[in-house]
C-alpha cells in the first residue's frame, strides 16, 4: 500500500501513447512540491487529460515513471493510490439522493457538523439552506434542482470533506454568471489550501490561482511558469 503521503509528485520523462500508435505525451517531466497547485492548459488534444489519467493509473506510461513522494505509483495498490488522490470531474457527478449523502460520498462516516463545515467553506451552505428541505433535499442524477454552478460547489464540498492530499480538478467550460464565478473562485481557494493540486484550467481566474502554469501542445510542454512570468 501507499503510505500516508505528503503529496510531492514527479512525472519523470513520460512517454505515452494510446492504442493508436500516435504519441499522446512525448517526454513530459514535471516536478511538483507538496502543496503546490499546477494549472494544465493547452488546446484540445494537447495531452492534459492524459497526464491526469497516468497519475490515477487509468493507464501506465510506455516510458518513464510517475512518483508520489518518491515512490513509483506502479509499485503500490491502485486502491491505496486512489484513496489519496481526489478527483473533481468536469461533468460533476451527482447521484439520486439527498444533498447530505452527495457531500459525504467520499467519507461516509462524516458527521453532520463536518458536512456543514465543508459546505460553508466552499460557499455552498447558503444555497443549500435556501432549498426546501436544506441538506435533506432530494436531488436527481440529471435533475434540474441544482444549477451548474451549484453542482460544482457541491462537488467541491464533497472533495473538501474527503480531504485528499492530492486533488485533481477538471474544470468545466460551461459559462456561468459572474456572481457564481466569484463564489467558485473563493471556493477553489479553500479547496486548494494545504494540498497538492492539478487543475485542467479553462478560466483565466482559475489559472491565476496556480503556483505553476504548464502549457501543453501536441504532448509536449511548450511553456512553464507562474502567472507573472507567462
Ligand atoms: P481536451 O481539452 O479536449 O480535453 P486534452 O488536452 O485533455 O484535450 P487528451 O485527452 O489528453 O487531450 O488527448 C491527447 C491525445 O490523445 C489526443 O490526440 C487524443 O485524440 C488522444 N486520446 C485521448 N484519449 C484517447 C483514448 N482513450 N484512446 C485513443 N486516443 C486518445
Ligand atoms: Mg481533456
């Protein structure tokens, strides 16, 4: 098993191709210190999701290694890896059940107080309390009870409660209003604090939050630096 991690991540000379025989990553090296936030940006097909796929071991590299705290992730169980790497996906995953159950999905033993605290930290508490049954409000998988922005904040609350050392965030491209945008940015700050994160970022406001921005093009890193440098 992977021991309790601190969250340093290294992609060491990664080469990867899907079955197509066309390389999706052509020698990627990224060195991430614990607690750092990385924004991955680049055109469609540039390799952003592929980097994330390798970190979660949905695939293994053809060449090179992915290390967490210096440990090659191929040498630990997938369960122990994934239990410490949290993902917030673009297509926010909501299941039929109460808001409360949706938030505590990653940590079933969480108390009500912990659930409320997580929701407050990501600014989801107020809208939840304005729903007819508050935290007991029933939502549907594809239902319209929640707006896109509200779904996103809910998934942030879930991720915060699960408290992974490494967090992956695949940002939605869907347009949201300015007020929600501000809330999401505030929530993001709370969520990133104290953990290593990789964000597939589309919004400039998100990219600004990152300690390091990595620009990919055709499976290669073409630019790297912080917001001021780029
Ligand atoms: P987007 O912004 O559209 O999400 P991306 O930067 O995440 O793009 P990737 O999904 O990493 O890009 O794709 C990198 C390359 O690998 C592309 O050429 C893509 O067509 C190819 N690719 C991605 N997933 C697969 C797959 N499951 N099977 C075969 N090829 C794939
Ligand atoms: Mg992608």
